[in-house]
C-alpha cells in the first residue's frame, strides 16, 4: 500500500482546481483509507461485519474530507504522511454517521446503492456503524509518526467533532419527531454547522494544520474557513436534492421532502409562504410523500417564495467571504490555491 506522499507523487503536476484534485486522488486515497479496516479473527466476522463495511467504504464518493486534511497539512509546509491516520479517522466517522443517519431517516439509497440496513439488516448495520466509530481514535493512537502531544491534540479534535455532529443530528431528528415547523433560518444554521460543517470542513482542515506543525493562528484560520465552506457544502447538498443535476436525480432525488427535512430552503419557505401555500407545504412534509408530482409541488412552493434563490445566494456569499479570508491568512502555495478552489467547487456543483 502506497503512503500519501507516494500517491501525491504519482501525478506529475499538482491539479490546479479542487475538482481535478478530487478526480486525481480520490481512488488511491480511498484505498489508503480502507487499509485501516481490519479483518476478523473468525470468518463470519468478515461476512457479517468487516466485508460489508469495506464494500460500503469503497463506494464512498469523492473523499473530499481526507483530501482537504492532506491539503491543509501541505499548505502549512507539513509532511502529509503525518496526516494519514487523522484523515482516515474522519472518513470512517463519515461512514458511521451516514450508516446511522440512513437508519434514523428510514432511507433507501446511499450513493446509488441500497442502504446497509436494507441489504444487511438493521442490527448488523447498526453494528457496522459502531465499528466505524471505533476506528476514529485507534489509528491516531498507534501512529508512529506522531508525537504523544500531537496525538492528544488530534484526539481532542476528533472527540469534539463527534460530539458536535451528534448534537446537530439530535436537532435534525428531534424537530422531525415533534413535527416542528417553527424552525428559523438561524436554527437551521446552528443544526447544520454542528451536524456537517465541523466534520466536513473545519476539523479536517484544523487537524491537517496541527499535524503539519502550524501555529494556533493558522489552525484557527483554517478551522474558520472549514466552518463556512462546510456549511455551504451542506446547503448545496440540500439544493442538489431539490433541483439537482442529472447525477443527483439518479440517487435519492427529493428524498429530503419525503423525510420532512428542515433545510434552509424549507425553513425560509415556511416563514415566507402565503398561509395556504404554507399549510400545503407542511402537509407534504408531514406525509412521507414519494409521488414525484407531489414532491414537485413542494419544490414549486419553495421556488415561489424565493427560498431556493435565497439558499443559493447564502451559500455563494459564505464561500466568497471565506475565500478572501483564507487567501490573507496563508502564504501563497499551490495547496493554498487548491483550498481556495474548494469553495468554488462547493458552489458550482449546482451550475
């Protein structure tokens, strides 16, 4: 198995755009991440636990979280091999969060395939998510490249990331359980920052900078950039689910409506729709509706209230301001420019 330095060196020129960076390295980085999934001491452990989780992680998309962890380390002049275990930890946490999230949402598809709880059964899927959670701190503890003080600092980041994500999930699930339609955009932002922005942006960047030897000011600048771009990433995901690309429509298109998700688009529409339209939107969101015509009706209400444009503009403004701050905080380098390009990629996924 190649280390990350060898993987990066396998491409003659560092990609200029973040999208090209993902395309160039997602697959070999995925192999590196999956090398941390062990095998069982009994054949049936592999059958019922390790092998299905390995397959799930193989079908993991663009690997942007570990790749931004490596980019942050390189942007501060660090050795990216020191970031490998932390990057793997965050990606396996991502798997755990998605497995458990799909169970809670009673989802059917994940990345174009049936969810684990449908293919393996509810109990085994929960257990696989638990295993993925167990792989968050272990690799870091055993990393021979990291000093003990750095290990402690990274683990503290991972523990806080886990807690914040679970807090955000509690808000998301609790609002749905209690039929809450009084949620404000500010409430949504609190939920999304906790549930997504920390582990999808802030912590990968901060940890990459920490293992790369950056000072606290740089670490916090990267964390702030990750919070803003991670939030924009979630808003764009919400938009893709409603009015997405052809690729998005092949997956779980408009499932957020079926699941009654309180996205930024939805909470803005609930605040701004005419009474009759608001009542109809609440009815659709409460009914676990799957009929494409009814889902399109809900989207039409959101469009009429300007909520889709509102969310798109909010995400664009977040990334524009974040890019300017990051460019001023880091010295010029190809990896700083890649991280700036990341913000554009988040926004342009809908264009």
